[in-house]
C-alpha cells in the first residue's frame, strides 16, 4: 500500500526563512511513507532544519512495526510521536539582536520604556517602594533594579527612562559599583534619558516658569552625573499638548523632536488617513522657524501594538501570546507570531511617512521583571529578521529621529497647539483645567514664593547645611506632574502633594493700629471688616486641620499702599495707634453688599476707574474709566453645569485707588449635592462686545492663542459637546475684543474658560462630582472635609481680575499685572520690642543700582545660587511680536546695574534648561524641511553679550539663560 501524508511544518519548526528552498510564508513538509502489507518496515526521509541553525539537515528514521495489523490512524499517530522524540533535540539558541537600520526595508524601531507617574493612584513614595499594592501593583524600585542586569545581558538591548524624581531616589541608594555600571550603560547608549525633567509635566495647567524650573532640575542632575543632555521630548501621557511645550520646552531646551500620544480622536483619524501624524511643529508666532521642532503623535497610545505586551501578571498579557519557539513543547507559534509582527508593522507603515516606524514597547510601570519583555523582544528581532520581510531592531527615539531626519523628506507644517483633547465622541478632557482648585491655587502661590526665596538665597548666600530652597524645589517640581496640579489623582495622593507644600498667615485683630514706613513716617491705612462668611470658613478649617478652634478672631483686613524697591524689600511697622494716626475703619454697614431690592445706584472707586451698580440688579454695572474714556455695560453672574444651584456664598468686588482694574474675590462652596447630582460652578462676565466667536487664551502663561468657537484649524470639527468642546486651559488670562473695545480677565490659578456666546467670557471656578469618570482612579472628584461628624464639600476662595480697554491696548495690563499675579509681593512678619528691636535689622534694601529698574517688558524669572557657587540667571521678554506698539520691541538689561556690588568674572549663555552652552545646542540642532512653506525671514534675537559692557538684549518673547561667576 502506498500513501502520502502532508503535515504543516510550522508544528515542527518555524521558519519560512529557515526552510530556504521550501517556500516563504506557509511552507509544508511532505513526508512520503511506503507501507507494504507484507512488510513491517517503514523508511522515512525528512528534510528538516535543525534548531538554532540557518542551514538544512537530514534526519532519517527506520521504524519497525511489529503489528502489521494495527490501524493506519494508530500507526500514523505512533509514527509522528516517534518522529518528534527522535529528531527533536533541545539546544541553546543564541538570538541575533545585532540588527541596525537597513536602507530600503521597513525598519521597526522597538523602544523599550516604562511610564512612571510621580503620583496618580498611589503617592510618589508608594509607587517608588511598591507599597499599597491593593490599589495598584507597581514598584519603580523593582523596575530600575531589573533593567540594569537585563541590559548587561545583551549589549544590543536598549531602554529609555524619563522621570528623574524616581531615578534620582534610586540613584542615591546605589553602590559605587552599580553607579559605575549604570554610567557605562548611559555612555554606550543602552540606557538613554528621555525628556529628563523631574516629572512629565502637564501642558494645560502649568505655568511656563514652573515647567522650566522642574525641567532644569532634572537636566542639570543628568549633566552633572552622566555628562549627557537629553535630546528628545517625551510627553506621552499629558492630556493634550501646548504650543509652549513645543517651542519653549522643546526647541529652546535643545530637543530634536517631541513625541506624544494624546490628540483629539477626530484629529488623529484625519492625520492617519493623510499620513500627517508626524509634522514639523512651528508653535511660536514670534520665533517662527527658528524654534520649530519635529513632532510625532503615536497611532493610538504610548503602549505596544495590540497583542505585544509582556509584563508579568499584566492584564494585557492575556491577549499577547509569547514567542514559543521550543518544538519540544506544545503551542509552537513562531510563524504565527512573525506573521502578526509583520502585519502590524505594515499596518503602521501605511499611516507613516518614510520606511521607519516606532513601537513603544512598554506602558505604565512596566519592566518590573525586565527579562519578560527582553526575552520576547530578542526573539522577535531574531526571527523577524530571518524572515526578511521587515527589519526589527532595538532602538530609542533619538535613533528613530535621526533616521527620519536622514530620509531628507519634507514634512507637513503644524502651528498652534493640540488642545482641547477628546479621546472619543462626547469625552472631552477639559474639566481637569479646574479640578482641585484649592491645590491649583496652592501650587501657584508657592511658585511665586519659590521665585522670591531663591532671590533672597542669592542675596544672603546659599547655606551649605541647614534650610535652603531645595525641598521646595523638589515638591514644586513633582507638583507639575500631569496627575498632580491637574487634579486627576486620587484624593489621598492630592493630600500628599499638599503635605509637601506648606505656608502660613497672620491676621489683624485690633482697630487700634497705625502703620509707619521704614523711616518712621505715618502711612495712610484702612481697616476693612472681614465678612462673617469668611470667619466661619476660617473657624471650620482651623478646627479641621489643627484640631482646635482659633483662640483669637480677626476683625479686619489691614490695607495700605506700600513701596518696595526692585529686587529688594521694605519694612513697615504696625503698632498701637496711641498718639499716632489710627487706620480709618470701614464699617460693615457702609460696605456695598450685592443685595437685591436696593433702589439706588452704588458707586465704587475713587480713582480713574468707577463701577456704578444698578439698584435693580446688583449683577449689572456700568464700567467707567475717566482716563481712556471707556464706558461699557458689564454684568457678572454665577451658574452651574450638572456633572454627569452652585453655592456662591460671597463675592467681594474691589476697585483700588490708582489702579484701573477690578478685583473680584469669590468664595464658592460647599457645592450642594443633596439632589445626588454633581456640579461645576462657573462665572460669566457679559459685555456688548461683538467678538464674532473669536477669543484668545494664554498658553502656559506665555503666548496668547486665537480660538474660534466650534472650530479647529487642522480638521473639520464635528461639534458634539458645544460647551466642553470649546473650553481651554487658562493660566494667565483670556480676552475678547471687537473694533472698539476689549475685555480681559486674569486668574490667580489654572482654570478652564471660554467664550460660549458672543460678548461673554466664562470661567469654571470649582467642581464637585459624584461619579468616577472611568479614566483610571476609580474615585469621584468629591473633595470633602470632616470635623467630627460634620462633613462638608470643599470651599474655594480665589480671585480674578478684569479690565476693559480700547481695542489693542489691553496687552500692557495683561502682561504687567499678569506677572504681578504670578510673582506677587511677599509678606514676612516678626515681632520687635522698643527702639533696640527697631535698630536690629536693615529696614530697606535693593540689590539694584540706585535709580535703576528693569525695563517694563522684562521679567527676572530666575536668580539662583547653584551648589558650585555659580549663579543661574534667566531674563524673559514678556511681549509677543506685534502685541503692543510700545513694548513689543528689543529691550536691554544692564548687568552692571543689576549686580552693582559684584564683579562678573565669567558669563556663559546656556540653553533654556541650563545643561549645555547655547552655541553648542544651535550647532547640533537638526534642520527639518517643511512642505510648501517658505522658511521666512529669521526672527530678531538678542545679540551676543559684550564681556565689557555686559548688556543683555532681549527680543519679543525671548528668554535668555546665563550662568554667572562672580569675584569675591
């Protein structure tokens, strides 16, 4: 009897490549079996690749069948089992991972990485040590411990790491031997620091100065310890992406590219169809092409393609088959896995330009046992490259960026930003612009304090031991994380951030006070009664946080005009008014409360600005500025959106003498939830301005961007959420204008805002929700405080400021006063006794030369003594090109007058994050070609600093960073 048996070769050995002449994709091994009914001898000759070898070999088998009468099915089954046992031999496989970029092939850049939130479901400490794992099984310490030996096991393996808040903790715990090994891995390129800040800061609710500070803190550590500078921005998990991130925290830092994952789902679909996920991002109107950067949005998210996750005990692992290449075992699947790899690579290539695609092989808190990932990646590289259809290699975003640049292609141009962000229909990530308003206000207040504290530390000398600004620097850096200041973390994590930041206040309790300046002259002052609502809030929260009620109840706010010299301080003495001019007292009954039913108009303001309130409706007022002849109706109201009758307990409106803006102090909360409905409290400010759907919002407190309601520049927006889809992050302010008038509103903390209808600006002040948003934390945003059995929703106190100007003239106030809001005057108190106490301190001081002040369009945003004794100096131009006819011009800062008592021995200009000389950065910068867009004229920049004259030039929007060395 003669028959043939066909058996699918993939059950024996993978190979299309290993089976060279037997076919490429679905090869089979045909076994010809001769059987005689009179003979019990079977001869089988099988062409088979031996495990681990690229060549083919022959295996021959002689099978004695002692039972000729056995069934054919049983005979074949026994034959196959015997064949497997006879020919299969276990042997070590040396996987070939030496692959590099191959011209002419599709190159799949495998980038092993982990994304480690410095707080989210767990606190930063809990994530690091791996505690509280009932919430989330994550331990960063284990990741870093595991990655080092995994990289040492194969010199071709690579890994990237971002969050310096974690890495620096781990680094301090390592022996000199381990540190030396890690330095070798960094120098060889196996371990690459990416992004390099203390955290992956948010891009919507952070201020540009805070973004710079936290990035500098991480970059300088990397430079000092490893001598390297991160090349790539890696903002993979922030909820939308700002223009300031692109040009300032990207190009001006010295990055060659920036990569991210979260862009609007409509935008992503269009970009995938048009192959425009990767672009040249020209985000600055002032700098143009000189500050553009290559930017890439991932096809889906920052994890691997589906079916390629390999973390131990990870949910993704259930759907991700390993590469099972041992044919002694069941489920042998090399051919299947290679085909799936090639298919996924080709699919991504269809939406990506050039012959390079990047796979982000990792996700949140991965590589806790790094070998589980690298074992599979080794196999994929080995077998995929033997297959030959595509080329797989260990890579980093730096290698990928260089490959993209080497293609010499032209790239689509992107301007503006990637905000707001929606990940699917009806799901806009815009509420977090306001979430945890108290934490946002706390962070912003301490940011201004940190700026001033470093200036004082420079003036008095940095202490080698004892208290310094380092602890506050670390706390503020972590607070910029995209699950910190955003308010998207769990409640106990928000409490942990707050715990790392601390400050205090002193109140005025007596009417019998007077104020004198440092020379002893009486200063006119006023006592403003504290409202009962404010006192009730103070008493409740004092009991909640201190465990006891306050002993003394303050009665008044003490208000008086002060003069503080630039880069200095002044002293004022508050004392008993015996024999002196007492502060004037404003009684409660004559303060203008917004009560309905009043028939007479109420006027507020003694200077150029006056508000005239209607007696019929206290929400309505006439805004009158006698200096610039602006007269406009103004209305402010409060309302709420149901989440899934906000409680506005108090609003105080103030107009200061010699000021031309309105200060609105609000108290919101507790937001009632008796109806089991969460709420978002907003305020609307209405005018008659015809802004035609157009309004302007700031980007991280820096540039102002034009917004148009229900419109996106990059795609045809399908409007499904007319409110949430038109909300934008506000860090400095927003404004509307028409041909004659403009209305500006500035804020004291990050909030969400918009112009939902023409003539109106809207700000969201507070949120309290009762349902989880299903974005990971499994907890509703229901901030609650309990005193014994009295539990209440959180109350928020804050301020915003508004002003109406002739059209085109509002920038002066927005820029100048906006900087004052971020970096306000700081108060410090001490008790003194008698004349001896008054003579024991310097009453007034200025570090600047007499009569010298910085130009009105310049801010000193960093003055910091470094650990090596050098001084870090940053100067920022506050205006954009064309923003103001007088102040959008070149400005000069005279360093000899800025530091009149010091001699500058050496001065070096650095990049923005102060980890490399700016000249070197500019030499290394990659130049990208842009489709159909002329590069245009180079924007004006400040010129080199003459070492003799020491005058720094700054062009509009320019920030210049220097390290100074002073003589003794």
